[in-house]
C-alpha cells in the first residue's frame, strides 16, 4: 500500500512550497527526505526516517508558548501562531 499526500503553500497566487507526504507499508527502504530548490539547492535524506514520536514531541514543545498565550477554548493548529524556536516579544 502506498498513499501520497500533497499539499501546496502559496504567497498570493504563486506556489512557494509543496509538502509531499508518502506513507507505505511493505517497502524495504525507509527514509525521510527534504529537498529545497533554491540558491543553494539543498537535499537531505535520513536513512530509516525520523521516529514519529520524536517529531510529535518536537512540535509539542515548540508550540508551548503559543498555547499558553492563547485565549481559552478549543483550538486547532490553524488557530495558534506557527511553531517557532523563538519569537520577538515586547517587554
């Protein structure tokens, strides 16, 4: 079984990013890959992939500040600012 998921991101009418997420069962080679077409072009391939638990922990930790600063109520990822390592804050 092989199921691709493709999601584009736009600035205005111009597509500037595409996420191609592919899951597969029964494949003999497993990896995660990131490719950036630009100057310079960058490609990274992680043999075996990144464990899903690690990536879940990482996103959870990186959104703590946004969640703590959010107003009460049920929120989705679209309701809070994007995850970031740092943000500028007024003191």
